[in-house]
């Protein structure tokens, strides 16, 4: 396998990175403008809105978001100060519940999120292009950190997204 990217591969990769950064920036700006929420706050609230009773255990929330415990704890502390969520502790279980204010902020942000994503996708990508992205968008899980030699030797493979 070649060690370096071809000029075409490198330019395509840079284009994908730029488009991702641009799209993320546009969506984040719309969420911030509509509801004064960061993208991290929006994602936490989205998980809680989708959860039964608007509540999740902190460990479940970390898993859904793919965040480590420390990052989530700091984020939740900031959100509790803003009264977007409430935290409960029962023994070793840490629960997180969305507040009425959190629901209201999420609903304002969600409308902006939907509009921004639709504009980015509908106006700039054909159906065929969106389908091509969906076919290649899901990466296989990398090997656990305990196996760095095997992870480095194993090529990263893409698998089709579920349809």
C-alpha cells in the first residue's frame, strides 16, 4: 500500500475537511443565533429530548454522545448553571433530566438546525450525491486502545450505512 496520498486523494481529503468545517460552522451559527446554545449543549439536549421521560443516566448519555466522563461532567455543570438540565444523584447513579427551559431552547434551536441542514443538503447536493455520502459515511469501529499494534496494521474499512 502506498504511504503517501496522491495529489487527487489529498485535494479530495482537504475538500471534505473544508466542507465539513463549513457545514458545521453554518449549523452551529444558526443554533447559537436561534437559541443561544452551543453545539455541545444542543447535542446533550437532543439526547435528553429523545430519551423516555427526558431523562438519562449520565453514563448512558456519555455513551450516546461518545464523550468521556470528564468532558460530559464539565458540560453538564455549565448546562445546570444555565438551568437547561437538572442533575440527580442516587447512590452511584447520576441522572440527568432536561428542564422546561431546556426543552424550549432545544425547540428553538432544532428548527434552526433543521432549516440549516436542509439548505445545505437540498440546495447543494443532488439525491445521488446524498446517497453516495450515505453509502460511505459509517466507519467501522477501530480496535481498542489496548491493541495498538493490531490497530495500526489493520486497514480502516468503510461499511455501508444502514438504509
